């Protein structure tokens, strides 16, 4: 029988840690998974190896977030949109 692939998930609270590691130079950004613009940060969670964004936790961020991921919970989408951000479904 085919084995079910485990989805690698990340919570909203983990995105803050991810950004902190990015700014500290601890994340290799070879695939341009995190792009910073003047008032926006684009995070491609798919390129970072994540399949799904969940809504647990909070995130303090001054810039608008654009998150690219294969799937996400309704709660995660609401939280990101309430912060002025958006989620784009990845097809990778």
C-alpha cells in the first residue's frame, strides 16, 4: 500500500523565529525563499520545505507579509489577513 506523506507544518508563531534567524544570517537563502521589500516581506514556505501554515500563536511584525505555501488553515489565513498580509497558494 502507498505510504501517506507527512505534511511538514509551521505555525504563525514560528514565522517570527524564522524571520529572526533570517536577519541573523542563520538561514541560507539560496532559493530566495525570503524576499524583503520596502514595506513587505515575502516568505515562500514551500521553498523552505513546509507544506502547510497553521494559525497557532501570534506574530509581531511591522511589515506586510506575503506568504506562499501549498496549504493553510482558515485560522492562519484570517490572522495573516488581519495583519494586512496575504497568503498565496503555491503549486510547487
